[in-house]
C-alpha cells in the first residue's frame, strides 16, 4: 500500500501520518486512546510504537494529566479537535473549555488548518523499510532519562534567609495551573517545600488566576459554579498554608466574563457588545452591576483572609462592553472605556469593603494605554475615577523608548533586556500618587517572553538597574512575574536584598555573598551577558511571534507554509512578522552582537568553580543561547525558502548541533522548556523528530 498522508503530513519525517500520531503521543496517553483515534487495536499501537523505536521509552502518563497543553500543541496541525479530545480522554466540551480558559490557548495556537481524520492502515514493505531506518536513529537518540514534571528537585540552597520584607513581592507559583487552580489539591502545585523556598527568598505574595463563576454562585449557567463551595474550601486551605510561610494569596480576575451566545439568548435584558461567539454583560444594566457586586461580596464575606484581588479590565478576554475599546453596544457606545474599566474596579472594591475583609484591590492598568486606543488623558481620567484606596499597578517597562541598530521603537509589555520604568508607566505612577493611590510595578525578574524556556536568565545587573530605577521614583511594591518566572532563584534573593538594605545595598557585596571567591569571575561574566542582552532586537512582534520561544523545537517544513505565526507557539515561515520593525540585516546584526557577548559571558562562567548554583546558572545561560541561535537559523531558513533557494548545508549542521545540545540539557533539567501556561513548549521527542526531519527531508 502506498503512502496515505494528508496534505499536512509534510511537517513530519514519518512515512505515514498515523505514525506521527503514535510517535508524538505514545507513553504520554493510554495506548487505547491512540488506537481509538486512528482506528486500530491497542495491540497494534504497541507493535507500531516498537517499530518506530519507542519500545524502551518509559510511560509518562503525567503528560495526560498535567501536560495536556503540550499534547494538544503537538497534534494541532494533524488531528481535528474532536480527535485531539479523544486522545486525551476528554469530551469536546472539555477541550473547548481548555482552549478558551487556559490563558486563551486557542488564540495562542493560532489558525488551524483543515485536518481530516488520520486512519491506520497496515504498512507495506516500503513503509516498513523506511520506518526501520528511522527507528534505529530514534533508539540511539531517545535516552529515556527525561523526567517531566519532576520539577524543583535540585534547587541550589538559599544563601541567606529573607523573611522581613515589608514591600510587596508577588509572584505566580512556578507550576501553578492557569485554570481552575482550586478544583484540585493545591499541595500538588504549591507544596509546603516550595512555599518555604519562596519565603526564604523574600517572596510574600502569590497570585493565581481565578474565574468568578468557579468560586461564587453564577446565576446565568449554574452548572459552572456547582463545585464553588469545594473550591472555596481548597482556597481557604491554601491561604492557611501560605500564611504559615508568611505569604499572602492574591486572586487575579478578569471580570465580568462574557456569556456564550447560547446562554446569552436567555438573558437579553443583560447583554451588550457581541463579538463572534460571545456576548458581554453590560455594566449599563443594574442587574449586571448587582451580579458583580454580589458575587464578590459572597466570596469575600466567606473568605476574608484573601490578601488581595488583582484585576485586569482591558484584555484579550471579553468582559465589559468596551474591553477592547470599540463596542457595538447601544448603551455603552457613548460611555468612555476608562469609565467602564474604573467602574468594574470600584464595584469589586465596594464589595470588599462591605464584607469587612482587609483585602487589597490592585487595579492592573494593562491596556489603559495607547495600544488600546487610549490617550494619556483617558488613562489619567480612569485612574482618578478609581476609589482612593485602590492600588494602581502598571507594567513598568511600558513606554520606554529604545533604539536598536538605528531603529527607534518603544517597549510594550515585559522586557528584561530594557530595564524600566518607561515614560508611560512613570506617567501612570505620577498621576496615581498625586491622586492618593498606592503604586505597584509589574515587572519580570527571572525570565520573560524574550526567553521563556529557561527558569531564569542570570542578568542580575539589569534586574538591579530596573528595581533601583523604580526605587528612585518611590515605587517599591512589585508583582515580579507573570505566569512565567516563578522558579526559586538567586534573582529573587537579589530583589529581597535590595528591599532589605534600601539605599545601603551594594551590588558588589551581594556578588561576594552569593559567589564567594568566584564573585569576580561571575560578575565579569554577568556584565558581559547583560551588555549583550541589551542589544536584543526587542519588539512586541518579536516577543510573541519569533522562533526564540521554541528554539530548535520549531518545526521546519520543506514545502511552503502559509499559516501565520501564532503567539508563543508556532512561528512557521512568517518571518516578516517576527522581525518587524527591523529590516533583516539589522535583525541579524543585533543578534550577532548580542550572542557574541552572551556566549563569551558563558565561557567566562565556565571558568568559575563548579558549585551547584554556578553550574545551574551556566547551563541556563547556555540553553538561552541555544534558543536565540535557533531564532537566527530559523529566520535565515525562512528567508531562503521564501526565495525559492535550497536550505544551506551550514544551517542544517548548526541546527543539528543545537538540537543535540538541547536534548542533553532536557535530560539533565526537567525544568527546561516548561512554562506554567504552556506546560512543556516541547519534549525530547519533538527534538528527535526534528533531527529526523533534518536527516531525511532536508538533505
């Protein structure tokens, strides 16, 4: 029988698409699920997995339960959604919920091509022969030592204990889920050992995503809140455990969430702006305002120990009628977006105060900005409309003017390579202070989307500069991480030391305390890496669309790919998007200068004594370098392919070297490639598949 691949099969080196499904899923999900999807007996799945060289890989079913996003991503271009759900052993509605509510995963995965069902057929002699060649390579390159989700088992010890930090130091837990965190045992993702690691490093707050419909009664679709009392009990339990370690718990809300069109038709008197499959709850309707108030009052009256509530009121998720500024709601069309954004916060704040809880409300002003169509005047008006006891939060780097290679732009969203605060955030903090509000800066200290695949980047001097700059304008409360960045690291210890010592903090002394006799060597290396990282070709497009996120794990396709790049998932061939606003020559020259100094810094680090901390720092820095080199190579490849040229042999050799090095690091550190909202960006099997593709399709 001949090859029966569908048109999407060019993304894989295997002779058949059903082999691709088995290779990417075997051992991660039950074999019976795979058999059901591709239409064969379970025994055949085991037999064909052995033929592919997977007979010695250990079962790692933790991927089905905790790494389901990784499985979804690996099948996105191969199987229809119903079959992906079946692979995971869930129904279609559960997958739809994951795509919508797991940090808008469906948006991040991007456009889905047509994916006909994949059906097993007995391999003919040609398929068997080709598979045998591949299987020898697979057996030689999948060592089986990868330990997914065995995270945080090797953290170097904390040099000093920091437990008297007065300023807010809030993080997202390193392995905390981004959806329905209180629907499961919190000890799984925030064990006491991890909480203690955070306490010793000066962390005194942890924030968690929360849906109001899952934690309070929800009148519009009661089934969504049927377990809300159980979730509250888990919330209370986690609050108690956090408090035992001197840590407060903050809930992060994006409310009131829109209704689906199916539910909205039952409540026409409450609805406003409509967009695709959702309809917003209109704040112009008293019943909506009452719902928002009552749901938060019910929560805070029952759980008064919540340290804080953090809101985001302009965002990707549809909430109030002007959540993206424009609206088709006849009631809200004449209401400015800043009024609605402030109104959401004030309703929640009123509920907190009536409950008698001492919970702090922190209004995140992300999106109260020009990129959402707001003027500075609107931002100022929105802040002044907030209740006086509401704390104002701003992304610190936003509005920072930068010039890279002669290209002028400014920072939107997080950047470690460009320490804040920016002009916009300074304006926010100034207006807020003058209006009597407390300020909190939202920053990234461990890593950012500049390189999310490593737990932290050892660029201590840049973090010191950023925190110091904020201190100079009187901002000392910090939300230190988004969903990425929660690894217990020396960067947290740096921030704690700066808070404890204030103006008396001395960076050189901190290096001496952390690294002893190797402090000079380490500091020389870090200075070199910081200087290089400052040349990173930063832009919002590059941050979210570039190959840097997946590094060598990006799929190379021999044939033309018309799919656009998607947010922190698939870069595809869409290089004009991810290099914007830089011309290609500037993009490459910025990376060349950056990597020359970064890699020299890594070489210097390797000269220091190999303590557990220095070894970890060196390895993470090298993995970051691998990702950035892969970005350069992938961009060159996309340009050559677009021009109709063949893939240069030097790119193949460089990419193969990067893949093999990254494989070795994944065997050593289960943290490599992990990020809470994406689970594993790739697995060792992804890297081996790419090696196979280089070996088979590109040579």
